[in-house]
């Protein structure tokens, strides 16, 4: 898990079938304080507190072309889930929780932003 958390971007692809995007979205909704980006509904922003979530959501609504904040970002499509882990302690815990849930539910191939195969790190321990 620690090797995964040190990456700038993780791309998960299901080994069979597709991701259930509604189930993934429902799980994200229960993580910390999150919102689905209005400009790109495949993206979710997850923060550790409500005030940050509200500020980031308002900023994205005011300027949909603005960059995303440096928090846990998750992009969800049926064929892939991209996760930008956060290095901040509070969001790192949320990242760890999401990755544990995802890898416990789906058998995935995992790649970093450079295309390096990290699938060997997909083993989730209880």
C-alpha cells in the first residue's frame, strides 16, 4: 500500500468486466467530505473537512476551467478509475480507505502516471 500512496497518479483497470460506477460513486460519497465535479461528472473531489469541500466546490462552479485542488481526486469511468493520492495526512487516510475498498472489491491492474505496472501491490491485507 505504501508504494501506491507515494505515486502522483494511480490508474486502476478491472481485470474482467467493468467498474460499477454507481457503487463506486456511492462509496466515494461516504468518504470524508466529497463532491462530484459539475464540470466533469466523472471526477470526485474528497477532502477531510466540510469547509474545504465547500470552498473547492464553489471555486469549481465559479470557474470550471480552474485546476483541481491538491486533495484526493478520483476519476471514475466503467473502464478505469484514476486516483490522485493526497500527501496530506487527513486525505492520505481517505486515500488508503478508498484504495483498500476498491482493491477488496475488484481485481485490478494498476499503473502509475508513467505506465509502470504496480499490480503486484494490489494485495490487500486485513
